[in-house]
C-alpha cells in the first residue's frame, strides 16, 4: 500500500478480506457486510457469478462504488476495472511459447484455476485463439479445476501427463505453479517451456530455480493507485481522466526485480 502516500491529502484506510476458497453466497454476504460497516468504496477480485453481480448492484445503489481488480465483472454495475488486458496477456504467452518450442507437433497445456474467473477465461481465450491462428501445429489441452490449490492442481496435472505423453509445455493462467513443476518431476518428464502469471513469492522462487521460463506480470503498485483514483473520481474528489490498462511485463530469471 505504498501508493497511499502519493494520494495526499486524502487519508485512505483499507480493510482487507482474503479467502482461498469462498462460494458465491458467502461472497455476496461478505460484500453486503460493507453496507453495515460503511465504506467509501470496494476493491474486488471475485468470480463472475450472478450473486456476486447482485451484491455489486446493491452496493452501487447504496452509493458505494466497486472497482474490480485483475479479473473483471463486465455485466455488473462496477465503476471500473483495473489490471492488465487479459486477452492480450494470453496472446503474449502464446507468442512466447510458440517461439521457444521447436517446430514439431506437440501438446501444450493451459492450466486454469477456475473458469468462473473472467480474467483467467480471457487469458485462456487469447492464448488459444493466437495459437489457432499462428501455430496450428500446437494442440492445446485444457486443465481446469485446480483453483490454484497445490494438491488439486498437482492431481489434475498428473492425470494430464499420464494421458498425454507429448505434453512438454504449459501456460498457467493462475496459481498453483509449484504443483505443476512437481507433477512433471514426479513423472520424470521434461517441462521445456513454462509461462506463468504474477510475480508472487512462489513464482519468484521458481524463477530463481529456473523452473519457470517466464512470468507475465503487471505493476501492482500502479494498479493500487489506479484503484483509488477510480474511487476518488467517483466521489468527485479527483479528476483522473481515462485510466489505461496495466502494461504487460515479461519477467525472466535474469530481469527479476528484487
């Protein structure tokens, strides 16, 4: 939250709620709890489900603006989305993967935590569509349902490896990347190209170990500033003008910031 200081003279006091897993009813109830406690705005990363969209509408009616972060709810009454262009990031991953593999036919996997997250779905679509148009010799396999959780992702990856002996490259649109590396190791299989998302602690460690080829990232500090600018602009306290999508950044073991 280093960006809060850059928004002086405004004093912003965030309250954080994190859930590794939460169903749509519980998320709906959690959002409406903001009506009870009071809030000048909500920053939300959530699955695109009817109950979540309904809660966003109820907050909007009550004058509490909602900004979606990283993954969007385009059918909701949120006031804005902050994050990268997810379709473009999927296309970027497809381009990199196709250039780093040799020209032979083979299977490549796109690992999706949950198809209910719009951002992950858009990344997968961008990836698949670019390969279909420019690298038709690469066959795309969907591996979903791991929810970024280690044991679920490991089990689904292991099953895919057992069924597809030519699988040697992976694009992971979400989390659980250590599980993917471990599944390849458990099968004594070579992971030739592995492209992931977000420079979190797990991916930093995988980059340092050179177990992941590249990570597609965006500047979360800039995103944080943009989130609060949306909210300040809603309350007519700041005139930020149009706020652009976060630029896609490609991080390798050799340009990783410390």
